[in-house]
C-alpha cells in the first residue's frame, strides 16, 4: 500500500466529515472511481502502475456519486467537545489539545449529573482531578455555560484550529466560505511518502 490518503466529498463538494476529516486510502479511492461510485476531482502526481492503463493517477480528492447520511445531531466525544469549548480548559483556561483534553461533568455523576452536552465541559487533567466530586461553585463553576452545539457551529470553530492534510489541494474543499483560519500542514507521513515517490508538494 502507498500510504497516501484521499479526501472524500459529498456530491455537493462538501466534506463528509471534519470530526475527523473523512479520508480513505488511495487504493480504496481508485476502486470507487473505477466502479463508477465516485468521480476524481484532483490527482496526486503519481501514476497507477497497471498493464492495461497508462492514464490513471492516484486520486487526491474524490466526490461520491451519492450522499452519505448527514448526522446533524453532533455526538459528544473528546474531539467535538474540544472545539465547542474552543480548545480551552473551562476552569483554568489553559490551552488543550486532543491529547490533553478530559471531559468533566459539571454536576458530578455521583451527585446525579448527566453525561450530556449540557453537563460536560472540556478540562485539563489537573483541574479535572482537583475538582473531583465538587459542586460547580466558586472556582469550579465553568467559565462558559455548557450547551449542545450544532454541526454548523462546530465546523466553523474547527476551521480556527490547525489541521494536517495529505495534499494542499484539499484546503479549498474543507475551508468553507471563510477559508481555513489556522495553520494547514501536510501530514508528516504523507510528506515523507511524497518525497519518496517524487510527488511535488506545495507547502
């Protein structure tokens, strides 16, 4: 397997998902294209080595012929919580990442608190440990009231955070009307593979 990945879009050219970014191996992408289930929009500068075709290149972006079901009801998980709370601990306001975020129950579950959007905030590990089963009073009252976000709200917030892609050609398709507002870099593994395969990478 090459190790490169292909961005997958809906028929309206919107990304299937940003949580996480919906991509598939290039090998799977070329099969979809050849079967007529998707159309290639952008290609990597590397040919598919096959004895019967000389005009095939590995897909960088494909568009599905049919819509996947859109889930407008956003699932509560670490990644979506991170973006709802703008990547900040809701107690000490220190920056968080997908590796450092924890989910804190504002009203502790031991005291009847629910595991839902309205009772969960992003917290760093030290604050979560210190809060323990304390009630949301004083310094343990979150900086912002927790709420259930819409998919549109999360997608707009997501564009304010860095993202890694396999091809800079992806950016116009994931940036929305306002473009990507934070750093976009090529995934380290993809950059290594591009150099190995002699594929030009615009950085």
